[in-house]
C-alpha cells in the first residue's frame, strides 16, 4: 500500500517520525527508501549524552534549535563510537550520500575517539560535503582543526560556522562568506590566533561570538553554573589579584577589527566571553557594529580594564583606586541600544564598580530576558541589592526571565573571608515584586533566608520556575545550630576536618543514606512551602556547592524530588516555559 503513495506524501509522513521509526520506515519498501533516503542524511548530530525518555522534558535540545531550522526532519543523532565510525566510513565508501548532508553538529558530549583517528576520518569526509550549510562543532575534548575547513568544496556557502576550533586564524579559508549568518569562534586562546580573521569577509553575519575558552553550546541563557556562579556557592573566596592575573588579554577587540570595517556589521546577537575589555574597545565596537539593530548582548565572564596602561606584575604592590574613571565600557555603548530585548552581563573590574552596569540596565527599555552577575568586596555587613533591583524597574512590563548572581571577593590576597558574608538584605529586593510578568527567577539566597524569600516575592503570581543559589551551604553545615539546620552534628562531621576519612562520606553506607534522606526531606518541605505561595510554580531548583536538586511542583499533592536528568536538562524546561 505504501508503494502506491506519491513521494511527497511519503516524505511528509516521515517528517514526523522519531529517529528509530524513521529508519524502520525507510526500509519498508524500495519506493519509500528512495523517497526518504536522502533526507535521512540531511541533518546529522553527534551527541553521546544519554537519551531521556520522559514526557516532561522536551525532546528537542534548545541549543540545537538554530541548527535544524533548515532541516526537513529532526536530526539523526549519532551516540556511540561504533555508529560514528560507521557513519563516516559509509560516506567515504558512498560519496554520493555525502552530498545530502546539509547540517553537521557536534555536541560537547562526544564519543570517545582518539583525536588523531577522528582527524584522519574528517580529512576524507570533508571534501565530500558539497552541500554543507551548517557546521556547528562544540566538542570540548576534540576541537575541530580549522585547517579542515579548507577541505570543504564550497566553504563560502556556509550559513553557520560555530564551535570550538584549533588555530582558527590560520586555518580559516580565504573565501568571502557572503551567506554566513552565524559565527562562533570559541577556544580562540591567545590574541595571535585571531589576527588573521577578517570580519569583512562575512559582511552579512547576524550573530557573532568570540570566546577565549571553549563553549558547550549556542544557548544565550543557561541555568548551569558557570565560573562566576560556582564561585558564589563555593566555600572559598576569590581575591581580586588572582582575577587580575588570570591571563586574559585586553587586545581581542582591537585585534579583530584592525583595520576597521568600511560597512558596519548589522548584528542581531553579539557574545563576548572570557576576554578583557576597555573603554577604547567600546569605541571600536561602535565603529564596526550597528548597535541600533542589536537584539541580544552577552558579556560573559569578561573583565574591564578601568585604567589605561595599568598591568599587574608579580611582586608588585597594587594601587588602590578610590574613584572610577569618568567613562566606562558600558557608558560608551549604552546610548546606542535601541532594539535590545535580552541582556546577559557579567562584566567585572578591579574596583567592583557596578554603577555603570546598573545605569546601563536602567537606561534600556523593554528587556524580556536579563541575566546579571555582580561582584562586591567582602564587608562586615550584608550587601544591599537595592541599586540593582531599582535598575530593573524600567522593564517591569516586559521582563519574563531574570537571573541574578552575586558574589563577594577579597580586594587583595588576604586571610579567608567567611562565606557567610555573601548575603544580602532581603528588604533590598522588595522591588522585584513590581516585575509582574516574571516567569523564571534565578536568585542567590543564604540558607537562613530560604523560608523568608517567598514571603517577599509572593505578589509575583506568574512565577513558574525558581532557581536558588545557596551561597553559604558549607558554612551552614559547620555552624548549623545557629542557622536552623537540622542534624547539626551530622552535617558538621561530614563537612569539617575530622579523623573520619572523607571517603566514608562518599560511599554508600547507612550513615550517609540516613543523612541524604533527611536532607531531601528538609528541602522537600521548602518546596512545599514555595508551592503553597506560588500557585503557578512548576519547578524549584536548589544549587549548592557540588550538588543541585530539582523538585517538581506542578501537583501540590505530589511534590517530588526529580532525578539528575532534570538538572542536566533544566535548560530545556526553562525554554519550554518561555515559549
């Protein structure tokens, strides 16, 4: 009966089938195979993460939505080392099949293949990919050698070139990429690696990402703990000297845009990650990018050099600055934002001067997504977030997603700064109640404030997901009796220096099992309290040092602790609630 159907009907049926059923359907009969065969190869994703069979978690990976927009079908996912080798060897043996590949994506979880063997396979496969339009390679263990790009028959027809590359400057083909829309040069390393990149060769690019370190995906907002967030929930305290000497070079922007472009890039998205910035860099960006069209700006874990000609050398006494410069990086840029709808900003400086960031946020209008990371120097009393919260008020009618990360740092290398100081006054965040359209909230909180927070935020009736960064969990364990934590002796034994080997607490035994059950029950009670106040709450997540917990709160009568799959796929849940 299937053989009597027209080819277009067969393709439309196959379009909605899951991968295994699609492959089975293709081998039903000769006519079906002929109609579907080329489409199976069209979009291929290499991803060795475990599969999730759960109706709550979306099957589509949010980091891959851009990748498959031009694909007729869901991508065929290669998960095992055997399947990876078989796929590449099939393309080598049948070059006519390679021309059907339009989309090739590699995720951060890559099959465990020797780098040399992978390189040899790709040297034979890439020359056959004559119709490749999207190449996104985010493998962290096997970054793509950029010289392989020169083996592509028509690299100038790429629409997306993103991922972690080795030697991207010297390996990038000399073609003009007029069709290129998405560019992500991650793992660029030193400034010298981008000296030979000429942005004028991709004049129609819409999104540009420049990262000194590796990236794991193209997500603009993530619930996973990045470097700054991990520090905020850690028991140790960074000092500004170590941050200043972290090896970030302040010359990335000036190197990339030398010489200046004659026609500014019309970007919709700009992401700068793990690099140093200066006020002069802002002027260079203004000259080379049309910021009036920009919709998303992300400055992730970037460090701003406030004062020119100042570098920190070993054994050199750092000069303590008391006043910021008259203009900063954001002061120069902020007046040119006209269509910005999402902002992810983690821009730090040696003075922990955040006023320019608050001013820039306040001057914008109509943000729907906002993620901000701030650092403050250690102090005796709690930090006030009132200036930060006040800057959100200009977005009270539009903001749906809000992520706040607040950390404390030492000004110099000095004795340990107790993490109990990484806390803020709850009264300083009362202004959040004006953000009536908020659906997703991610906010730091001290352990003793967990029960008080929902009382403060109770006017927010549309909250669906709450993520709490517990900033003092370990310090709570060692002094639990004064913070209301149950089983203080148990937690103190587990988290302090004792004669009992730490391996005992990491292995399954009656002591750790009881302790784990009691802790889960304790946080389950927190989840119940939050669900009683927020009627629309679907998920509540707690992030502590080295542990995260997700509670499902859809049904108030059945609040349950979810498995770690929900932690790993939390971004999918967040994006589902924002759509």
